[in-house]
C-alpha cells in the first residue's frame, strides 16, 4: 500500500477559506472515502452558511420546517430520523435565534406546530442558494459515467476547486 497526504484547498468566491490534510492509502476503502467526502462537505457548508447563522448540522431543520410549515414536532422527528432529544435541542436553539416559531396546535393543545419566522424564511431562501451551488458543482464534478468509488474520489478533489 502506498500512503500519501493530500491537501484539499477549500475556496469561496475565489478566496482560500481553509484546507484539509488527508492521509490516504491506495487503494483506500469506500467507507474511508465517503467519510472524508462528508468531512470536506461539512467544513465547506460551515464556512458558507456561517453568514446566515446556521451550520451544516442545523440548516437542515430550517429547510425541513420551511418545506412543511405547521409541522408537528413529533412528525419532524420522523422526517429527520435522529434522536428526538437532538431534534428538540436544535429546534430550541433555532427558536432562540429567531428562525422558528413554535405554536400550540389549535386542535390538540398537547401538540406544538413549527413554522419559520419571517427571518427564517429569508434565511431559508439564502441557504437554498448556497445548497444549489454546492449540489450543482458536485454533480458536475462527479464523473457520472465512472464507478461509484471514483465518483467519490472526484467529489473529494472537486471541493478544492469550488469558489
């Protein structure tokens, strides 16, 4: 096996925003490649979503509530598929930050409904622009005719060139 260290440069608007050093061995296993791709995407999202007051971890809640206005929190737990206490903590932070409004259900006062505030709606639109840019760039860079392993490698390398 050959070991090498590779530096991925993450750029935003032509400016270098960070680097990720990854030590890889060839051939590396698929799980390792997916994990490294996830790390690079999370780092890029955190950098590019920071201006909107969200992270790679919590933007998803804003987007799901925006897509399902008035959703009951228990239904959100089902959609997001993480521990309910994790959802509750994230929702509470987003309420404190002004993204989400929590209201009693008029038909069932034990349930609460969630919707985006005006600021949350504005930020959801801005977040969508960032996500569309990243998704488009990654899809263009994947090399769709290649085997999945090579596509993942291409995506990891492509993140260095996104601006």
